[in-house]
């Protein structure tokens, strides 16, 4: 090896390879050799990307690395975020990686006869001719949508119990003929539901039977735009980690930012479920199972310390912004156990610091890579009051 060659030692947050000397090299993997002119000699962790659209398509950033490196990348992202807050990484469980072609929801774009994800760091649409991330049921709609949509549109697809739930944004059906054409499309594609949003909210055009999602064996109504975990197996990994963190002895549990009940419906306890989205709260309430569902904005009106002290365990699953307001009260509470589900290592680490300063210990973290080959990281952190 020439002395001038550099070795890629790790992946940066955005997926670029980094040498020991601090040089950033796009589309490289740990173990690759980099010449002074930037030429890369692949190492043993550098794999052939499976998709023809990589790296142009912004849906994936890491198809060129093997699973060993991808798993290490997830762990490093979390550990780096914790270190930035002065927190020593706890036990880090082996990451769960969702398999290829397992994503059951996606947001695509359509324009000028193209349908697909945007190009990396661009608004240009990469016309999708194959996809190794999406479930086959979702990808099967790409070609029909290419024929259907003539102008710009947002495409939101979710795999419901009954089939694909399709919401088209920026699309309207003016007049009887246009409406009938949309309904014919929905029927021909055997959609679970078709809705259009022309800027004034989603309007359902086709729904032969109410669209539902099954969570831990319970069917829950699926509101337009409702959140589901990206993959079914990723959801199962998160649920298993939350159940372990809560433990079998917790009799009364609070599920905060409960959504449709991904975790509330999986717990063997009396559950108080708080959710700020009205439609999701109503759907969860209608699902039964004896839950106490509270339509409550936890950013504006977090549970206070007295309320939190009533529970044996707290489950948190906030959006990417984290749960700073709620965690501030939680840190001062006597709740013995906290299971924190996060899709953003940076805000998780920020909130973890508050919990630790309030007397909690971070026992372990379960990383989950649901968005195969992407830089998106999810996790469950298990805290207990010291």
C-alpha cells in the first residue's frame, strides 16, 4: 500500500466515509483505500448497490455498505449523540435491521411523467423503475400512478389491512367524469382507500370498507395521514424492547404520544394513553381494550409531576423534536421506569441528559434500522430511577 493512500475508518452522520486524517469521501465504506486524487479502492465492507437508482435517488444513502457496517453506523450515531451531551453509552444491543422490500409506507412525488423519491439534496424527481426498500404492494402502484398523474402531486402510500391506502396531495377531481376515472383507478388497483387533498384536507373517494391497521392483534381505524412504524418487523422489535423496558410487574402505565396505540395496545397493564392528534386519539379510543385515552397536546400541556407519580412506568414516543417539555417534568417525578422510543438520536440524547440529571440511569439501548440503507436511526432507551 502506498504511504499516500488513506483508509476509511468510519461513516459520518450523512453517510460519507471518513479517513483517520479527517477526510470525507462520498460513497466509501470502512476499509476502503483512498488515493490522493480521490480514487477509491473498495475494501471488504464495500458492496455492489442492488438498485440502479443508487446513489442518485434520495431514498437510500448507504446501499454501498454491508450489514456489518450499517449496524455499526447505527450504534455510532447514537453513541456520538450521547457523547455530545456528556453521556457515556450504556449497553448497546445488536441493532435490528429491517430486510429489503419491507417498508409499508412511503411519500413519493410526481411531476412531468416521473414518479419517485427526490434526488439526494434536490427537488428533482428520480423516476422510479425499481425499489429495494418498498413493499412490493407499494411499488406495484408506481407504474399505474405514472399513467394516472399528469401534473405535480404528492403521493402518500400506507399498507393497511385491506390493501394500499393512497392519499394524493395537490390533486383534484373536477366533475363527474374525473371523479369516475379516479374511482375506476382505485377499483382496478384494488386499493383499500383513495383520498384526494387539493389543499383543503383529505377527501375520501373510495373506501369499500373502513381502512384499519392491526396493532398487537387489535384492529384500529386508520385516519388519513396517521403514523405507522415504517416496517412491520421494525414495529415488532420496538414493541418487544418497550415491553422489556416496562417489565411484567408494571400495573399502571402511561403511554405518551400514543398515536394509534402501537405500544399502548401491546402492554399487559392498565394504560393511560395521551395523544395530541384528535383523529388518532378517537381511533384508539374506539379500538377498546379498556384503555383510558386522553386527547392532549403534551407540548402545550405536559403531564405534571403529580400526575406522573401515579404510574409504574412511562412510555414516550415523541416526534423528531423530542419531548423536552414533558421530560422536564418527568425528570422530577418518582416514576420508576421509562421506555423512550426515538427517531432522532440528537433529541433523545438531549432528553436523556435531563432524565439522568433528574436521577435516572440509562440501562440499555436497542437500535432499530427500519429505513433500510438510509441514515434514519430509531431506538428504544430503557431508564430506571436510581
